């Protein structure tokens, strides 16, 4: 066998710059430039010289070599063609060692075999899906702990740097497709200072060695998918690894030789040929990419490209890279428009890859990210309308011309004064006028006359209750039980509220009688201050409401509604309307009923005050029919989404309502009911970075939500935990840290969209070797996370006898399910994970056992849609044109001047809304037409 030490540990980049042939020459030759290094394939080892003087490295297409004691004996261990390639790759990568393997993922597999059970890995939270899959496998089967953080903010890495434990930091820059920038040099320096033994690994595929050489900035190992820019032609699969440390190179060489994933001779030849033109290809590609980015930005599109002056992280990128690359993306603000643009191109091939000589175009949310629901993509910051462009080597004029014609054909731009200009609003406004008829413009003092139907889901906090108030990350998810709000215009200068689930409370107020002298309005574009306006709260309490004569829950809901209504009001524009609220959620059980209510009233009030706008109508087409040869047709294929900016504004005001209701909320409840799905939420103001991050791969799970029907005082429970923390800081902080670890582990397992259901539960369990069945997996999940989380919450004093009884019931034979409190606890509600294969008869028996103790179980799924608004474009003409799509009383018509007028169609709609049973309510709401969801 060939000596691996000999083959792999001699420097690979030592092609010397030619020295003067005569001492009489006045100066030495200058070092070769990169393009020269690319085109010059040499190996200084005399044994590698071709006996025939071949200009191109021959393909040694052989599995074995004759002789004893020679450098080569078996191509798995070494092959002359591959040796030439590896030397060449090392030379252009500023590396001592290089290895060529069968793919980019094979390269990462070789690298991660350095890890040992018990060590920790830090990786980005927006990385390639294949990388995510491999890290999840290591976490699940190899006992490796993986921390996913926002590596674009280096400080997020610090809490996870543990000397002796942290073994690897995995980086990728720029990210794909939003081109986010990571500071390789800054992070490498920070990591080495605290954890000198940690290995810094960088995925350099997007840049290639030509534009970025991370080894020069502190990285220990760099790998590329050579299928992309290094090859440049998309005609082979390959991966390359480079490093400068002999110890790491020795380990990786051993792995490659052992598993046999080294690159084949023929593919080595093709890759070597491709690298010769790397510099010239990328020069052309990135020069054209800059022209494309500048053209799109000039037209007014939001463009993501590191070469543009306003790109976040541009300064960092310029410090560590030699160019901006050939990948960019842009937003059109309309998904359907983006689809038309992509379909109208001719030179730009529709594909999900990059790095080839041919230009490619794609829509990540329709193609590579289509399996992730729209709400999740929005929270990830990935716009539905995003278009990614991967620029090739075609003539720049042809590429620009083709893209301009696609924009023109799609209706994104027009020609004026012999130039292209963007028309962002003209098309949608014309369509709206065509579909709905001329609508009068709102004047000062004029109110919204349409009825609005809104809804928001409930939530469960799966992990991290109470601790989230003190900076611990909570994992929460929406449930398919919802709160609904229906607004109906009034024309009598009054507002009214009907809370059907809270003692059927109804009250109305004269607008002129409200304490307007105490209001400091928050104007459009401004944000509500961090603290409530106590002067306004006191004025509403003393002059409008009467806490002594109202049920506590009705009083709190009315206070929140009036506070938001008055704070949002500006000038004399005071909408007069009624809002009726119904819920399939048990109110006060800890399932986010207050947050769901807050989101509904915030949405309704923002719409009525014209603070937010919903997406424009899709483009129409003329479809001939027997009765109407050119009637209007609106395409409603797919679910239209509420824009992220609108959702964020609603969420901010829902949080204000939550403050009125709860005093010091964490913010997780309103966030999850607005954005839906599942997320990890960290309250701002603590050591960890505040904010929420979507759990992208969350799969819908069945839960039994059990309402104990025991009252609880959320404010008091939260205050008691804070008092306990003040009295016993070390004990409580230790429990908070333990809860944080539980949340981190749950989040890592849930955050992988590629995991199968069994793999997900395996990742969440303690001992994957014991996972013989799905039911066993669920049991381990409960024991590992749910039981442990509940035990800490009980130690904090926020459990209740009723919850402990529910836990005992569900844990007993024959159910063997584990349960924990959710929300604020203190009686409230319990949550139990139900396996898919759990027998229906057992579930029915469990429900009967729980009801016998006066508990109310709800079987629900977790992780669905967030905030919803019934589209006002559900017009009667649309219903007539598409009867199969619209079957209900679409958007309710305006209410007559007499709010109580009998027989009006609006009154009938309100009666249907208020009289439908709880079981019928969701189905009735869905039948009303097309809903727009976050």
C-alpha cells in the first residue's frame, strides 16, 4: 500500500515563482497572479513528470498499479491524476494539504469524522439543508451536541464556547439565497482565544478559492462543493478539502483511504480541466452580476448582492474576500409577478443550482424551499417573491436584455421616455379597480365601511414557561383552535364589543364620551413606547369602565380594546363599529386565548384605522364563456400570504394589548399566534440575543390539551417566580439554565425540515438505540424533555394539584403518556403528546377518565397557520364566476344605518357567526371565502 504519510503530508502549494536564471538580472521575477496559478498545472515532484511530456495531465484510468514499494498501488489510496488535482487545489487555496472526494457532502462527512461523542459543534442557523441533515445525524447517533446560532452576529457564539467541549465551529458565507455575510476572521479570532482546540471549518462553495481563501483568515479547514465554480460546467460531482495543519490532514487522509470516497481518475481529470478557467470565468460572471444588480436596484427592486453599497456586511465581506461573486437575489413585492418574470426569461435557465457557465434563475419559495409553509418562510426572512439569479458567462448585453424583456412581459416595468421604469403599484391598482369597481378615497373623518373577519390561533408553550420571562428561550407552537373577530360598521358615533365566550359580555360606548383629553396618539410609522400610557389607563378605568361592576375577564378585555382603539386614533377619524369575538379556545386555560384575542383586536383596529394594507388582487385575465365572452377571471391558486411587514405591525400592537392584560408578558404568546407555526422566542434585554426565530422544520404533532377548569392569576404566578429568583438567585438561575438546555435540545431536533417523523423523535430522545417503535420514541421524548421541564416548573412553584392529577391520569396504565403544564400553569392547562399510532379506543377512554374529574380535553394539532384575514376581494362577482370556489356569504356587505335592522343580510351573517356551535364555528369560518394567512 502507498504510504499515506508520504503522499498526503508534503506541502502542496510549493510551485515556486521562477528565480532569475542569471545573477546579472536586476531583480527577481514577480509572484504569479491567481489566474496564472489556475492555468498552470505543475507538480514539482520529479516522479510525477509525464514521460511523454504531455501538455495535459493524463488520466490514469486504472484501479491497480504493478510493482512493490512504489508510490501507487491502488487508486482508492492514491492515483497520479488525483495527486495532480490535489496539488493544484492546494496551490490556489493557500493550503499545505488538499483532498478531492466524491461530493461536497462527502467532504463535510470526512471533516466531521474528526468529532468524538460528547463534543460540541457550533453552526449557523441558516445553512445548507444537507449540512443540517448531517449535523442532525451526528447529534442523534453519535452523541455530538450541536448549537445553531446566528453566525452573522459573532456575539451569539460566545455563550456556547466551552473550553474542552467545543470542538468545531462551522461557518458559511455568503449565505444562500439572501447573501448574508459572516466575519470569518473575527469569529476565528474569538473562538481561538476562548477555545484554542476548536476547529474552524468554512464552506466556501459560494466564493471558491478565487474570491475567498478562508485559511488566510484563521480557518483550519475549508471545503467546497467542486460541482459548482471549481468545475464550472455542471458535468461532474466533486468536493475538495484544504487545510494547513498536519494533524488534521492526517486524520482526514486516513478517513478517505478507509471509506474509499476519493474522487475517481476521470472526474479528477475533468475537475482539473475546469479549474484552469476558474479565474477567467468568475471575472466575467461577477462583472455581469454587478451590472444585473445595479440595473435591478435602479429600477427600484430590493436587491441582495454584496457589491451594492447598502448591502449589510459589505465592509466585512470586502475585508475577507476579493470579489462579490456571481449570485444575487431580488424582491418584486408580488409572488405572482415573480413567477411571471421567471417564466418569461429565455437565456436564464430555471434551475436550483449555481456555478455553471450558463446563467440560472429560480424562485426559492416555489422550488428549493417549497416544502416549508409560507408562515415559516416569512419568519425566516425569506420573501415569497424572492428571485435568485446565478450569472453565467454569456454576453452581459444579452443577459440584461433578456431579463429586461422578462420584466417588461411580466408587467413589472414599462417603457417611458425611451427608458425602462418600474410600475410597482399601477398594475395592482388597475386590477383592483377592474375587479371591484371604482372605490371612493377615504377623506378626513371618513371610516372603513367594509366588514372585516379576522382570526388568530391559540398556542402552547412546549418548553420554557415562566423561565422565558427571565431571558430563557421558549419553544412555542400554534394550535388549530382559534379566536375569531367580526367587525360590523355602525353609523351612530358609537363602538361596541360583544365577547360571546366571556359571560356573553356586550357593551357599547359613545365615542364623544371617551377620555380623549388623556390620549397621546401613536402616529403612523411610530412605535408604541415600551411602557403603557398609565394616564390613559387610569382615565379609562375611572371614567369609562367599572371594575367593580364587570366580570374580571370582560373588564380586562374591554380595557385592552379601548386602550388600543384610542391610542391608534388620530385627529377626528374615529371609526364607529361593533366587534363580535368568538373562540374555540377555552378562555383562561393557558392556551393563549388572551394573545389570540389581542391579535384579533389589533388586526381589526389597524385595518379600520387604515394603518395596514392587505396584498393586492392577483392579475386578472379574460376568460370567454357562453354568457360573457370576456368576463373577468381572478386566479386564486394557492394561499395568499399577509406580508411580513403587516404581520410585524400587527404583532407589535398585539403585544401592547397583552401588556394591558398581563402587565409584563414575555412576548412569545402574541408572536406565535400572529406568525403561526413553531418558533423559539427569547425576550430582549438579557444576555442572549432577543427576538424570535422560526423553527423551520417543525412537523405537525398531535397533542391532547387538557383544561383543568381551575382559575389562575397569571400576574401573581409570574410575580412569585420573580420573588423566588430574588430570594434564591443561584438555585433559580440554575433551574433556568437547565430549562434553557431543554429548550435548546428540543429546538435543534425540531429545526430540521429533512428529518422523518421517526428521526425527529429519535433526535429528541435520550437513547436512540432504544427506539424500537414510534410509541417508544414518544415515551422517551416525554421522559427526556416534557417530564424534565415540568419537574423544574413544579420546583418553581407554578404547578397545581389539578395538573399533578392530570399527569398522574395520563401516565397510568394503559396510557403511559407524560404531561406537563403549559402557559402560566397554576391550574390552567396541561399538554400531552399523543403518538400517531395511539389507539382511538384508548384515547376515548382517557378522555372519559379526564372528564370524570371535571377536566376538559381537546385533541388538537400543533404548528398550523397564524393570523388570518378574510380577503375583501371575495366579491359577489367572483362568487358567480367561480361558484365551486365560493360557497358562503363571501365578505359581509355593509351594515345598514340602523345597526339592529331585522332581515338585513349583514345581520344574518352576524347571527350565523354568533349562533354556530363551537364545533361548527371553524368550518363556517372557512366557508366564507379565501383567507389570507401570515
